């Protein structure tokens, strides 16, 4: 079910279920395309991790990862 | 709408702004449009300040000014950098008219995210032209875009371009001129009813405040409403008073009641609109293949190998600074020594010859010798920047930056500071958090900039023996150089740590960075970067360094009392009269020459000042000449080499001009005949330079960025104190060990 992003394993994909709006970076993440329903792939887990979203690569630090919730495929 | 301000026929001047996401080629396009050479690089945040130029075009027509802006992801503005972009685009900057047209630069290989910002820009209400850049990359990736359909979909003209190869630039210029008076037609997505209602309400209450000319466009009100704690919210509260904060809270609450997410609604609506547009305009001619970037990143961002590769790259860089630059350096050195010798031979003895030989040639020559090192350093930095590696380095080092309480974003400004702290400090604008930004700014000058390189190279070449280490992989000299770079970076750790726990306390900020795709560095960009830095270095050698060299020469030459000449002439005559046999005779005469030169220097203004500060620098192992040179280089540290060149030339014997500065340092002595320099002294001097804030430019830029004198003052004080203590410790320890 709905889990925090860091639970994804290397190469595993998921669908974004939501972003924790209480965080100040939430709007920035959303504007960058991290919105509900979008497919996200964990390319390199860790802190920071690399994810692929919409064909591009984004590096996310620990606190950014925690506020993204996903439903793993 | 805002098109009221355009007068179709009589237009004389127009302002056009280039806006778009970071790293989409805005600066490359700016250069293509204006014939300028703006700095480009393949990582987000290369341009940190807006630049303007004139559109190059044939025939008549309005004079069009082009503005190159830093990249932004969204109008919501979460960093200082993005706030600048907005101020320019919305015409909030004092004294700068809002642009008459916005060129939104789109990365064709990454359209969806690019169109998010574009759709916001289209809502400002100004005429917009879209430059669809990097179509070469898109085609290579199997993406084909129909510009006409895209143009239909988004409601403004779309011109495909390849900025790096100047493809489509003429068409873009034409489109800019054609569209100056046609506001974008509104094809933009509509928001849910609950958001629109609150937006209308907000518009009403903001309208009742402030002059009508400054009414914010609807898209700015949207950001005010949907970005809690953002830049727009703060600006609007400043304008309308505290009451607005409560109003915003109420309105947001109502939107949430209606079942919308404040944070996500804008992205959801816009991305849905983008998907619809792209669905018609884009066809994939080939399936997306597993790209090289992902494979390369498997190694380059590997937790262990990635770091090793990073260290290896740095090691190679420093090793080649030695290996490649040394022969050229010796050549330049020799050429200036010969020039000095030739001038000595042809010019009559006196103040003028001394000024030319001891002041200008010795000073400037000493500095220019280091041009090859600077070029090699920038060759490496430019390659790393242009291929897209920098963003990975930031990612890799995020963890380590975390130890300082900073995040990986601070790494790129710090790395640029290895070239020069001034652009490094400006690059801190991409850091969202104010405290993190300040900490980064305050430690940036500790990174060994290229102006320190000459000091290291000179002293290492003269006093550190060449010993192969690690089975010949690294030389002791290169290792010492690496150590000097490590000292600055190493000291930055406790300093940042301390700052984060005292004056600038705060929690670590979230780290979020886009990783651009790798590409081959473009030779022209790399060469241009080297050329630019080389030119800047030579210009400073030709201006400030000549000026300081002349001042130092004058202080070291005058008052030049006649009594010294008389006294020494008397001694010369006495020896000649005594009729000693040959080799001894000329030796004695040389001895007298040296003592005469030394006496002049001691009697000079510089010599007197030097003796005054001598007690301060003796514990560091320095003689007064080193102390004077160090003090003279507080305005700009690259001056030190010229100053030492001048001082040691003045104090040397008559034909000293033909001996390189390195030799002169080796043969310099204390009055009792002990050599001034040894390894311990050289190390102490290098440590001093590594840690000291000898750069007026850095302090000025910190003042400008922080708008206060306090921060530059703090930087100067802590660095100078650290430098003194560091040099003292180095000399005392090294002196004992060796
Ligand atoms: N292949 C290709 N590369 C391009 C093109 N235009 C720009 N580039 C490259 O893209 C990179 C970024 O270019 P810049 O001009 O610095 O981008 P920018 O938008 O000014 O970036 P910021 O100032 O960081 O926002 C550079 O490495 C350019 O050489 C293009 O049309 N095709
Ligand atoms: Mg740029």
C-alpha cells in the first residue's frame, strides 16, 4: 500500500500517492512534477537517492524522500 | 490587458527577457542573439545575475535589448535566485521596465517539465515567444515535435532552435520582432471553481491596496494563494498588512474544505493541460532507450566508487597543473629574466631603470609566469562543468556537507570558489535557506582560489624536493599542493559547523537537485572559459598588479640617500687602491654592491615599515620582507608575487634581474647570513595564504549579497586570525620536526 519513497528498492517503480503538504519543499516538489498519479522509479536508493520521473533524473535528500508517499508496483 | 503599453508603429526601444528552467540553454541562446560571450555550463544555476545585450540584426526596426536571466522552475519562487527572475519579469525591480516580450526557452528533450513554467509565464499577459531549444538532443532521443501543433496548443509562436549551432536563430529574431505587439492568446488551463472563487476574492482585497499601476497579475496572486510561506505571500503581506495573512489562511482553508490540495492543485491542473498539449504535438519515433546517463551514473554516483572517482579526478587535476604547466612556466620565467637583463644593459643606471627593471618587469613577470597553471585549472573545471558532472559531485557530497549542517547545494558554490570566490559567492543564490546561504558565503573564501596557486607553485618549486610517492603516481610537490587545497577545505568544516551552531543556527535544509544528462564537453565553451580567465588574470597583472608593484617599488627605492652611495664608493676605491689580486677583488666588489643595495632597502620607507612589523612576523619564521609582501597583498593576494619580485630585486645585487624569483628566494639571507627560507618558512607562508582573506573583491561581493558590513567584517576577522594562528603553528611544528 501507500509507503514512504525510501521503501522502494533499486530499480523498483511506483505511483506517487501524495506529498506531505506540511513541508515547505512540498510546493517545489509538486511544481517539478512530483504529483499524485505520476510514475516514479528508484534509480539509486540512499541518502540522497536518485529517482527517475518523466524521463529525467532528480537527486533527493533524506527529508525530501520522506514527504513523498508512493504505491509500489 | 498589459498590451496597452505597446505603441505599434512608433516603437523605438524594446526589452526582451529570456526565461526558462535552469540549464535549458538560455545563456547559449543569449550569446547567439547578441554576439556576446556569456558563461554557459551543463549544470543548473550557472547564470546567477541577469545580463543584458543588444539583439544583433540587419536593417532597421526597434533597438531591442535582450536580458539573460537565471533559470527558474516555477513562478512560486522558493530561492533568492528565482525571486530575482520574478522581480524582473513582473517589473518589480526599481528602475527596470518590465520586459515587452518574454522568450521562454524550452528544452525539447524535456518538454513536460519545461512547459510548467512556460504555462505560468503565458499567464503574465505579456507577449511570449517560445524557443524550442536542443531539438538535436530530442531527435537523438527519438522525440519528434511538431512546432505548429505545439504553438496551437500553448497559444504563442514556437521556433525550433539549436542554440549551440546557431540553427533557427534568424527565425527566432524575426519572431521576436513580429510578436512584440501581440500578447499571448490565452489557451491556459482553467482552475477548479473553488480556487477561482478565492482568487477573485483575493484580487478584490489586494486591489483596495496600493496604486493601480502595480496591480499584481492573476498568476502572481495564484502563487500567493497556493504557496504558503513563499516569497509572494511575504511580499503581498508587506504590501497589504498583517490582515492579509489571516485572510489567506481562511481562503486556503476553504479550498481544502472543497477537497483540493493547496500544494498539488496547480501542478495537477498544469500537468494535465501539458499532457493534453504534448499528446498531439509529440511523437516518439523510437522507444526510449536505456540511456548512457543511467549507466554512467551507476559508477559515478556509486557510494564508494563515485567518491574514489571524484578524488581521482581531483588528483589528476593537481598533478597535471604541475606536469603540463611547468615547461611553459620556465619559458615565461626565462623570457622575463632576459628582458630584465636586456633593460639593465641598455638603460642608464638610476631611478628610471630601477622602476622598469625592479618594479615593472620583475613584478609583472613574476605574476605572468603563473598563467599556464591558471589555464590548466580552468581547463579541468570547464570540462567537469560542461559534461554535467558537477551536479553528481553535489549529490555525492551531500552526505559530507550534512556533517557541516549544510546540504549538497552548498557544494557547487564552494567548488566554484576554487576558481574564484567572487562567482562562488554569487552562486550561493541557488541555496533556498538564508542561513545556509550565509554559512556557505562565509566559508567560500577559504577554498583555495586560483590567485593562491602562484604562491603555492613558487614556494613548492623552490623548497619542496621532488620525491615520487605512491610508486610514482603522485609527486611530493603535487601532494603538497593538494595538501594546501585540503587545508582551506578542511578548516571550512569546523568553521561552518561552528557557524551553524552559533550565529546561524538552523536545521539542515532539504536537498533537491536535477541531474542533467551527460554530454561531451563542447571545445568552444571550454576554450572560451580558459580564455576568459586567462584574460582576467592578465588584465589584473596589467593593472592592479603593476600599480601595486610600482608603489612597492617606490616605497622600497626612496628616499635613496646619497650618503649610502658615497660611503660605498669610498670603500670601493679603497679596495681598488689596495690592489688586491683578481678573483678576490671582484668578489669583494660584489660584496660591496650587495651591501649597498641592502643598505638602500633598509633605509627606504618600505624597510622602515618592515622593521616596524618584524616582531609580529618573526614568530611565523618570516623576515620583514616577507611580512611586507604579505601586508601589501591584502587588497588582492596575487600581488604578493609581484611584491616579492620587486623587494628581492631591489635588495639584490646589480644584475639580479637575470635570476628568477625562485633563485632569489633561495639565496635570500638574514643579516647574520642564515638563509631566510627553508621548508618550514615556506610552509608557514603557504598556510598563511591558504587561510587569509586577502581579497577586496570577495569582501565587496559579500557586502553586496548580504547588504551589510557585518558579514564581510566577520569573514575578514576570522580568516585573518586563523591565518596567523595557522602559520604560527605550522612554523613552530615544522621547525621542530625538521
Ligand atoms: N546539444 C545541445 N546542447 C545545448 C544547446 N543549447 C545549449 N546547450 C548546452 O546546454 C548547457 C546549458 O547551457 P546554458 O546556456 O548554460 O544554459 P542556461 O539556461 O543559461 O543555464 P542556467 O544559467 O544554469 O539557468 C551547455 O552545456 C550548453 O552547451 C543545444 O541546442 N543543443
Ligand atoms: Mg545561463
